[in-house]
């Protein structure tokens, strides 16, 4: 069964009210380098939501925002009650309608083998704006059976980006890269922040989003590779490209951080 990539707060509220969550697992994926987001979750979260730290990887200078290993993520997801057939809905309590971290949560699940994952449009801030209820009560969780695996098609390494960047391939094979700071030669530019309707607290409409991609010179029928500094905001751009129909998307995880360090090492 396919699941929608994007669900509204109204959509989720209806299912909570009617008790028709079925196999839905709501996950707060909030994260920040400056505070304990699980503590905030314990004080206030959407009823039934569980917390998972999608940023639990081994961070290094080259990969300051690394992915968790499949083994680590399997343990975390099972503790959060995620089953193989669960419809996971991720949200966060971050700005930019929650997409900075929710996008990373979406990509983490996808790249580690769970395809049935959606983003809650607007996250907790939109939920609160609509005056929907929250709770500080712990969610009763039955351990899940999901086992993580690597989905390589959604990941691009430095060597893959470098080789593609340096090869004069045909037009149909060209990869597009989206960035937020400076740029890799040949990259297009699209700010993650431009995707958000700040007044409404949600993602912009599909028509508005298509105009943004088009204005950036992007043909979504071609392969799309996104990057930022270290694999965070680029995930939300990849999510949006797929939402608009792109069927070949991936993220250059190391981003401009890895690109710069490896280029400097050559000098």
C-alpha cells in the first residue's frame, strides 16, 4: 500500500479523533545541536507520538551530520514501535514549518529501507497554530519488527558527484545539485527556505513549488541530486522534488563540507 508523501495536520487530527490510525506511527524527530529535544517532547507532543533521534550517527569533521548505522537505527525504530508495514509520519518542532529536521527524518527512513513514510506538513508549530491538543503523557509502545537496510539509490558519495561533475555526459544524464551556500561547479541554486509558506506555516502549493524549480532551471524529469553543507536542508529539497513527480532523487550526504575538504586536500 502506498502512502501519501505529505499529510496535513487536519488529516492526522481526523484519524486521531476517529481512532482510525491503523498502522500509523507518529514520530517526533525534533533535533538541535543546542538543546535536548527529547526533553521538549516529554513536555509536549502530539497525542500518540513517539520520539526518535534520527541524528544518532557517529559525527566527524568530514560528516558532521552523519547517518546512524543500520544496526543503530533498527534498534531505535523498533523501540519506537515501527513495524515493516507501519505508515510512519514524521514531524518536528523546528522552524521553517518543521522541514529542516523532518526532511532529514524522512530521508533517514527512506535511505535505511522504510518506504512508507510521510511528513506532517507544518509540524508541531502548525499543530499548535490550529489549537489542536498536545500531551505530556508517555505513549504506550509495543516494540516493532522493522529491520533497517541501505537503499543506495537515494545516496550520493563524493566520488559519484565528482565523476559526474567532471564528465561531459549527454544532456539526459546530467545531475542537478541544489545548495544553500557557495556551490559545486555546475550546480543550480534553490534555497530550502523558499519552499515554505511562512504565513501559513506549511509547504507552498505544488504550483508555487514547480515555479521555484523552473525558475532555478531545473527539469524534474532528469535525475536530481541535492546537497547543502552536510545533508540536512538538502533532504527537504529532495523530498519536495519527489513530491512534484521527480522519480530519480538522491542526496549528496557529505555536501559542501566534504566537497571543500577533499578539494583542499588536493592542493
